[in-house]
């Protein structure tokens, strides 16, 4: 199965996000530190042939990573 065309990558710049207060940003940076590259968390999904389904999977994984924080 070739899923390269349906691969999805979701990235969020935690370090530069205007949606977070300074306290929230520091908390997320501390708790997600090992998962961040230059302050950005990235989740990829390519398990399914459907790009829409891979988006749902990536979003679910990202939401799951937020429960760490």
C-alpha cells in the first residue's frame, strides 16, 4: 500500500504561539521538551489511504500528547 500521497504532518510552534500565556508556554515547553524540535511539536500520520483519516489520526495523536502537559 502506497500511503505517501495521503501522509499528513501537523506542526504547532509552542514556543512562538500567541494562543498561550507565558505560564502555559513554559509549562508546555517543560513537559513536551523531549518531543519538541526548536520549540515545535510535529505529529505525522500515514497509516491510512485516506488523507482525511490520516488528519484525524494526527489530530488525535496531538490531542493525546497534550494530555502529557
